[in-house]
C-alpha cells in the first residue's frame, strides 16, 4: 500500500502505537484507535439495547451480541474487544454469557406479584406441575407477562424441569432429594413404588425423580433399585 521498506513501516508503526494512534492486537495486527474505540462503544450500546429489549434476562450469550454487530470484523477481533471491555470493567462475563457491568434485573410491581405466585409452589414440599399449571397461577396477569416471568424463573433456577413437562420449585426438588437420601440412608435401596408411596406422588413422577437424581450422580441404579452413590454417602 505504501511502497515503503519493511524497516520503515516497522519503525513508523511502532511510533504510531507508542503515541496511541494505532492499537496493537493479536497476531501482530494493528487497528486505528478511533475505530477500536468506536467498535467497543458499538458493542456496549448494542448490549444495552439487548438488555432494554429483554429486561428480565440478566445475561445474554456473547454469540448473540456478536450476531448483532454489523461491522465486518473477524471473530478473533470481536473476542479480543470483548476481553478488553471485561478488563475495563464495562462488561461482565460468566462463561459464554455476558452483561453490562452496571446491568441488573429490576422487576415491576406486577412482575414481582407474579414471582410471588410462582414461589407458592414451594409451599407443598413435593409439588410437581406442568407449564399450564404454572401459567394458571395468576389468571389476572397478561399471558405475555406471565410467560416472560416463567422464563425468568427458569433462568434464575427457581423453577426446574427435571423431566419432560415435569416442573418443580427448586426448594421442592431439594426437599425430594433430601427425602430420598434420608430414605436410602435408613433402607439402603428404593424402588419407584416405594419412593412413590414415601412421597405420596404418582408412579411416573417417582420414576422421573429417581432418574433425575441418578443422572445427577446422587444415586445409581442397581438391579431395578436405586442406591446412594458412594460420594453422596460420604457427603451425607
């Protein structure tokens, strides 16, 4: 582009980096400081827009933000810019999810009321429901707001779908787990019919819960029964 010698280019580029006109990036690349700053600002502004549009989402995936950046930059450059934003304290990253460092979810009075209705599911120690049951908890609320708050409750770990179309409040699921550990501590093994009777739930719900806890490594299957995993025995 310049017809200058490599030595001259190297000297000039180093000088521009030192004075802050160019920003050095990975693989010996450089970017103009104004473009570098504009890209970071665009990412922050776009992330703010996503927070405003989905105000119940605490975080978004970094890939979702990447797909909204219209500037033609490579993924490696995008990741570098994101890392810089995290280092500067403007963005917070947790795994593959990000948010503005200043962002926090704020519920309206109506949304808080719906959340309180959802929390009533914990009043029954082992209460298993489906999606329609949850949506019917507050029939006076707008359906779209109710669905958004249910999604929020799942995101926050308040509701857990432990099997297909089988949902419990997190505290209820914890109660079922500790009741299972208590039963196995005293009896050694349990079958679905025994666990069903112990919790006073249906056979299908008992089987699904046993499978769920087995998948978590709390128990293991043994000749048609379930027994505490060795790690769980030690922890208990």
